């Protein structure tokens, strides 16, 4: 079921006509972990939907080598939304975090559906709003809160199914990748995790963080918003 593209939420409650046309244009592709197969010129022509695996998009300061992850796309996620809407190159970098499968669609056809298919619109615009909300929260977190607060908030949101771009986000992520989500570096994340572990809020193992006192962690996240 998880690997069947016909189970994508995007196609739930759409017409059979639309579904048939969707698969007429959709081309399945597979990429290996570590690949960087998506470039601005390519994204001017094609739109992608993740079927399986995870892909991150990020920016990097080449003078400091500091990275900021913007999104980690998983099953059902779509990109590049910005290029789709404004028809201009989007200067971000993509990297495949896990072996993945995607559907490639001609971007002109996706624009046509946006203009002419009501059922597609009803799926697309709530997704767009979720992306905008996530981006706003990312900017707010980076501007207003320290690393410990941002990590606590991320741990809580990781268990919240209403947080589309954070729910189950930390599964099998290295501390380095978590640091890039938070706009910091690995050793800062590791130090903060040790503090939370000493406070008996979490337990850690290789690429796994288990919350042992969710109520207290949630209280700390709530207190962060009141600062």
C-alpha cells in the first residue's frame, strides 16, 4: 500500500477522468540516497510528487559551509511549488536522504490543472497553505528562540500529526541532519540532547530519540511561546 502511487492522498476524491489523465502524464523515477538530481532549469519544466523515501531542500552559505534545511519531503509531498506558481527559477538545493521514488509531471500540465480542475485545486491549495505556514514557523523559530527551545519544539511537533512537515520528521535522522533543520551545528544539538537526557525527558540511541516524559516536554514547549 505504501508504495502504490494510486494511494496518494492527492488523488483521493478526485474524478476518474482526472486520475486517468494524471497517470497519463506521470512518469515514475527512482533515485538513490545521496543523489542531487533536481536543478532549477529542470524544475522549470517538471513538477515532482514523492511516492516513497525522503528528499530535502536546503540553502548553504558556501563561505561558512553552514546549511539550513527548509523542507524534508516525504510521501505525498510536492515540489517545486514556487516555480510552479511564479514560473521563475528557485535557487535551492535538493538531496535524496533515502532511496526514493517520485512521479515526474510536466509543469505546464500541472498549471493547466490548477486553472481548470476544481478537485485538484481543493487538494493543492491546502497543501500550499501548509508549506507557507511551515516556512513562517521556521523563520519565527530561527529569529526568536535559542537552539534548546527550537529542539524541544521540534521534538513535540514530531509527534503531532497536524504538523505536516514535522510529523515523524526525525525518524532515522542523524544529529547532523537535525542540526541543519535547526540552523545550528551537530555538537550543539548533541550537547542539548545530553541536557534533555539528564533531565530525564528523552532517551537516545543511534538515530533515534525517544521521549520519556512528553507532558513535561510539552510544558517546556508551551513556556517557550510565553517568553
